[in-house]
C-alpha cells in the first residue's frame, strides 16, 4: 500500500500522460492501491510530477497525493528492442518510428514466480502478466494525438502438494483462488495555440476481480462451493482543459465528466453452530459525475516563489443534494 502523509491508500491518484490510471499494481486490493508488484514499466518513464499537497484543481478526488507520469517518446531513427530478465519476471519492449509523424512504444511482461514458488514448496503459485503501449501521432505543428493503453492479467493457484506442515495446510484450506484482470485505454488530443494549448482526454478503465473457494479444495461438486465472488468496476471519463500563458500568469480551466458502473455477485457459505448459512446477493450501481475547475498560477522573485489559486465544483447523480455542484 502506498501511504502519503498518513492518508489512506485509496486517496492517491495516478495519471500517465494526462490519462487517469485507477489500478497500478498486480493483485490489487479492490478499492485501494495495494499490490505486491507494480504494473507500470519504469523504463518508459521520462519524468514524474508528484504532489503531496496543493493539488491542481483539474485532478479531482485527490486527498493524499497526485502522481503524473510522463512516458518517453519512441525513438525516431529505427526500431529498438529490450529484453529484460529479472529475479521474478521477464519482458520485452519495442519502440521506434512508424512514419515521419508517428512513433510507438510497447512492452509485455510475464512472471515466473509460480515456478520458483513450486520449487521452494510454497502453497501459493501466483502468476502475473502486464502489457502497455503508447502511440504518438503529430498531425502538424499545432495538433497531436496520443493513444495509451495499460493492462494486467493476474492468476492465482494453490500448490496442493505443499502440505508438509500445519501452516501450509492452513493456507491451502483457507486462502481462496483469486483471479484479476484490468485495463485502461485513453486518447489524448492536444491543440497548440499562440499563447497556450487545449487538451481533450477520453479514457475507459475496467477492473474484473474474482475469488472462489471449495470445501477441501474439491471442485468436483458445486455443493462444495463456500465462496464465489465476482465484481467489476467500469469508468468512462472525458476531460477538456485549456491552458493559457500571459506575461507571468498561467491560467488553466476545464470541465470533466465520468460515467461509473459497479457490479457485484457474492455467494458465501458460513458455518455456524446451528448449521451452514448461505449469503447470496447481487448489487448493481451506476453514477454520473461532472465538474468544472480553474487554476491561476504566477511566479515571483525570479521564479523562486509561486502563487497558485484554484477552484473546483463537482456534482454527481447519487442524490439530489450531491447533484448540485454549488
């Protein structure tokens, strides 16, 4: 879990080239930012803007921090490749030009922890995969398009043969099978003017989280099922920003919209002194979110002092009170 200044892990926001990335870790804790390994290919990162306070008004729902990653451009002379072999995974990366106006970056990675854990006789066998790409097309001197994609597939198995100790037997009998996949796709269009630029960002993110468990790990009969959890989070987002620079002032204004969906199907069998109790429910939730924002910045004392003033208004369809951005 990433904790900034004592805040909760789900209070952080992550952006790559202006596209929000809700999930950045493998085997993430749903609703949080935790996970044993990162998804983002660090070889792609050119720079990171980190805010632990005074968040830009255009970055909503930020309570602890904002990370704004910026990826490198693909090389413009020829296709290049990199093969990485690490202690727990291996990967391949490609980048280069497509024509004189566009370039790309792509990487794929797969872990082999399940092989190592099997040799060590551990009761859990996790496997993770991730993929990411970036495509940049310069239409002309004043217009450009960036297409970004990042995703992961995480699988989890139990090593039923690793039961030589009581602690391993406990893990095998209690830990559920957990499988996840997630992705974020985004398109960023920028138009440059004489004194600034306008940015349009469209993105879609999805997380699919599933967990199940059978009594004594016997999957031959549905009667042995004691846990079946299926959950999805879907977010479709649109943001329009305009940045203008005049003299020593930089003014950023914009609007944002998001349509979010949440699905959940849960079955859980609980054993009580009175007998087994089945908990079975389904939930479905949708919400529209919208907002407007503005920020003005000015520097003083030879750029050694910065004054920033920001205002943001948000509303959503959860209730009548919350739908009013005022």
